[in-house]
């Protein structure tokens, strides 16, 4: 009879102890965080196999731009939603990827802010993990690729844009990511600002005709009677033209996934059925742009983006409408088509190449548009990136030119990293997602260099993988889809 009673007592004791350890370990949990310019996302997972057991989302998590007290609030909110109170004592490791927290030096401000806020948030929730790690959002996104790779290139295009060379799961070289004022060319903010510039140039007679003037004006609450093509619309000749700006109805220009708190744009929601951008405190300033992508940021987007991420537009009334520019969670191109919004191809063909736009109405347009733009933080322009993607899909030459130039800008930081042919490039941010508006454009440019993109939704999967490694595990892959 082969049972424990007939075996060596020492072997029996060892087996019992091992069984007890396994049972305890099976109960161990880890938390992975992706904190971008647009939103903060937390994932609860099994320490043994990485199975996702819970998720939570809150506001922006950029460690350089969000004050530490507010960052603490957002982290605590996201983790509390992901981890039920009875399970918090079982959390043995926490790993996080923060926008603005690259470890360039021991006293790097963003990393110190992130660690202080995360420590305070976990203490507030009663989580006493043995291991608490802080990485950049890009390092976490890179680890999200299948197999949790340790070396290669990472590219984020959400609200902002940045590229990194990753070595041993840490950033070795960074190119770009200098913020909306000094850099991030090609990200969601850059695209949104380009859309506003194109609209203003059309209004003052310097630029080519573009439906972006109408879409941007409606998104920012410009009165319908001063918009281009208003006479055609009011006469019923182009019924439903506003759908391009409405992005699918009264939900308005929401952006899933991206980075950088976005509130309601000045005047939005009053005219043309444009609702306020989704933003629980205003995440998804696009991501994160920076999203992404955030990228948001733009992680989203993004996101971005975000990471940080450009998020995919969605109704502000929907669930989890956290904040976010271009998020890393979804792509702006996921927005409803113009046809879904009520603009038929026939109606669009009836649009005049040059609208009947009088000097007085042009001046009134600028008078309304400029204050609406200036009333919000500049990063919130990333919210307009989905309008450019939508217009480009409908052959708007100005919008197409903006996206082409954005792809050129994203190629620059990759080139600066001197990539080797066949080297892995892990990309995140809504602009480069499966349906992202820059995916095909950048893909063509990278193909000439012998490179291809390996896209991940955000850094949560990588953060979980890093948390499991911190707990002594060896995760074969990330599983937070």
C-alpha cells in the first residue's frame, strides 16, 4: 500500500511542508500598475501564473506633471478598485511603470515622486508587499511583450512620443519624450495642435480647405452658424455633417486609455451634439497622449498613451471613462465612421471645395476658437487627434499630410537609437495600435530598415511580469490583455 504511512517519515514531512508552501504560494497575489499621462491602470494577478484577477482605473499618473498628493489619490483609487479589501493582505509584490519616472539617476525627480506616492497609496490601503518596484512606463510596456523580453527597443506614441533602448529591463538610452512644449513630435498632442493650426490657417485664408476646420470647431463648442459649410448645413444640403466632430453622438470626443487629465473643453457640449471628452478627473488628455497613449499616455495614446497614450473615442457616459488623451489602451482610429454618424458619402461629395465662408464669419470663428483652446491645458489638444484620423480616412488631404508628417517624426527617434536589422521594437500607444492611424505609415518606413513593430496595449502586463520576477518568479509571458 503506497501511502504516507508506509513511507520514510522525513520524506513525508518534506512533502507535507512543500504542499503547505505551494498552497500558500497559490494564494500570493501581485499588482501591476501602468501610470500614464492620461490614466492610471492597476491589475491584480496571481503570483504563480499571472492570471488576471482584477482591474482598476483612475486619473493621470505622470510622476513629473501630477502633484504627489493627487498622484497618491489616483494610485490608491486604481489599486483599491483592482484589489478587494479581503485580498490586500495577500499582495506580495507590486511593480509599476510611470510616465516621467525614467531611472536616469538615483535622485531622478520623477522616480522619487512615483515611489513616494506609491508607498503612501499602498500604506493607505493596508498593502504591505515584500517587493515594491518603480520603472518607467516604457520599461513596463516593453516587458509586456510576449516572453517579457529584457533587451530591445521601445517606442511610445500616445499623447507624447518617445523611444528607448532597453537593456536588462532598464532604459539605457532615451530619445525624445521632451514634453509638448519642447518635443513629443508626432504624438497625439502634436497631431491635435496641427489640426487646430490647419483650422486657423483655413479661417484666415493661408491654408487649404479642410473638414478639420468644421470638426475642430464643433469639438470646441464654436457656434454652428460661424462654422465653414454652415450655410449648406442650415439649408439642409449636407445633413449630418457634424457627425465627423460628434464621433458617434452625444458622447462626444471621449478618448479611451490615454494620458493626461482632461476635463470638459470650454463650450463643448453646447453645439452640434458634441459631448465633453471622457474624463473622470479628466484622464485621457489624450492617454496617453503620453494619450498616449496616452501615447496613454499618447500610454495611451493612449492613451498613448497611453504610455502616456491617443485613446479611442467613446461615450463619456460609458463605464470607466477615466481620463485620457491619446491612450495606450486604444486607438483613435477605433472611432465610429462618418457614415455611422450620419454623413453619407453622397452628402460628403456635395461639400464645396471652397466653402461659402464670409470674412465676418471667419473672424467670428477665430474669436470663438482661440479662447476655447487657451482655456484648457495645452496637452488637452491631444483629444483632437481622433478627428485627424477620421478626416484622413475620408481622404481629407490636409489631415493625411498631418499623419504623414507625424510618422516621419516618429521614425526620427528610432533612427537615433541605431537599430540593428531584425531587432525587436515593442510599440505602445493608441497611435500605433492594430487600428492606429500611424501603424501602417510608420510600418512602411520601418520596413525599409528591416524592422517591424510588436505592439502591446499598455504596460500593465509588463508590470505584472516585473512584479512576479521581484517575487522570485520567472514569468514566461504577460497575460493582461
